[in-house]
C-alpha cells in the first residue's frame, strides 16, 4: 500500500490486532478485503474503513463475536455502530462464508510495516465485487482489470464456481 494512504490509516495496528485474534484462537484465519485490499493492487483511492474478513473459530458465532469485541476493547479499541475503531479509524470485522471464506483461505501472504498479513487475491476482489454489483463495485472491477495483471483463468474458475458473471463495463 502506498505510504500516503497508509499514513492516515493505522493498518499495521489493525493487522497486528487481527494476528492477535488468531493467536488467541478467537478466529481461525483472516484476510484484508474490500477497498484496502483493492488498493494493494491498484492506484490508491479514498476509503473510509478497513474490512477484515475472518473465519470464526466458533462456527455458531454465539460466543465468538462478544469474545472478539472484548479482546479488542481490552486493547483500547472502541465500538461505534457497526464498526470497531482503531485510533479513530473504522474497522469492520466480517465473518467469512462462501466466496469470502474461499477468499480468506486463498489470500496472498503480505507484510506491511513488518507485520505479516493476508490480502484477498485480485481475482477474488473482482468476483466479490461482481457478486455485490453496486456502481462502486463495477468501477473497482474495471480499475483492477485495467491496472492489474490478473490470472484470467483463475478468475473465470472462481466466477463459475460461485455462479457469477462480470457485469457489463
């Protein structure tokens, strides 16, 4: 991620916290998704939150979510609406299933400011954007296809497996 984008986003802190959730066995695995994952592959653009997709350790989530929130609040994170706040920056923790679970399991290992992490592959970002279908998702698909050398065979397999099609661009 470019330095100018990372200066206002406490991404290393967010990734350290996600790694801590894995170490505490509160989640099985995680990966950075959404706009921040897309920024890993394309020119930076404005985003207002970080999306961390996770595979829960407790598949029912009944005990998992309170334990995850409690763990992060003990580290000074605040809760505001749907978001946890890391130094004032909104973070969404989203339980992965289906396509997003596949994206977490096949995420690309990266390192950001010395913190090991995982980020969705560009092919999964495109497939997820196709599944959501908002205007900004179509724009993201177009941007990724233009600026990234994606594996078109892999993308087609992901789309077929999840019964998705790319929108008309």
